């Protein structure tokens, strides 16, 4: 197998050369922000093996959820695991196949009590994750409500898993660790001082990464992957220098990188 090792350090002042014509990421439809979780009667009508719905508001929540088995669900597209408060700690784990997880966390944009720590693990095949920290995005024009100083960790182990993450606020750190094939990620973050780290071992990965800086601090993306037929699109914008670092060992990869 022919191996290609590439390391790319990009700043605001450097021109960008990509393997193909640079194209801005395609923005998916953003669900309307949830305001309530379903009651017990609604949850019981769900046909999945196990279901968890949480609607929580308050300071210093410590939430731990574990589901072991197939076709389990945590939240839904319009009624996710919904957490609002200061200094949140969330750990959720799904072990099995065909599981679905929807989570939304919101905390204040200002003050001394900002922050959230979120860890999500999906270990199995054909699992889906839709998570957001804050809501609103630059592409939709929805008013931005934040999730500041969040530390988010995602781990996936299996095939054909999908993840979508949207973050709104400053100092968001996201780290993704994946083992498996045909993984798909969409990440959209707006604010200052973002950090995205993606470590992948697998085939046919398709990333779509967008970071928009709105103040006086830049953001960074670091990606390392091993596999074949990977497509990566990176878009970073703002008035401050942005950094992208890509290391790949792959064949037939296409990298579209746009910084402005």
C-alpha cells in the first residue's frame, strides 16, 4: 500500500493548496432547539429496547448514563437529553449496535461558573450521535446561546457510526477517538479559541469541519487518520490566525481546506 504522510500547518497569511477545488462545507439542517423532554407516557410508546429522556436545569449536575444492548435510545431529535446549568459533568455510554443518542448542553456565556465536561462513548456498529453545546449557528442566523469553556470527549469503536456536533461559545475543546470503518463526522463551531482533535483508524471516513472565530482569538484543528478513500473538508474563518494540522496515511484521499 502506498503511504502518504502529510503535515500541513496553515495560518492566516499562507495561501492554501488543496488536492481538488476548495468547496465550503455543506451545512445540514439544524433541528429546532428543544425546550422540554417527553413525559413517561411518551417514552413508553417508543419501540426501542430502552429509552432515557432527561430535562434538567440547575448548577453542578453530575449525570451518568449507561445502556448495554442494541437499539437503545437516549433522547430524540426534537427532545434530547437536555441539560442547563453551571459546571456540568456528563458521562454517557452505549454498548451495542443500532443505538441513537441526542444530547444538548447549555451554560452561561459569562461569569465565574461557566464550563461543561461531556464524555460520550458508543461502542458498537451503526450507532448515531447528534450533540450540541449551546445552540444557534452562523449559517442559520439563529441567536447564539452559549456553552463556554466546555471540554468534550467522544469515543467510537465499530463500523458505520455517524456523529454530528455543533458548538456555540468560547474555549470549546473537542476530541474524537475512533476505531472502525465508514465513519462520518460533521462539526460546526462558532466562537473563539476552539480546539478540535480527531484521531481515526479506519476506512472511508468523511469529515466536514467548520470553525468560525468571531473575536480576537483564533482556533485550531488537528487531524490524524489511517485508512483509504478518506474525504476531509476543513473551513476556518475569522479575523485572527487559524491553524490546521493534518497527518494522514491513506490512498485516494481528497482534502479541501479553506481558511480566511
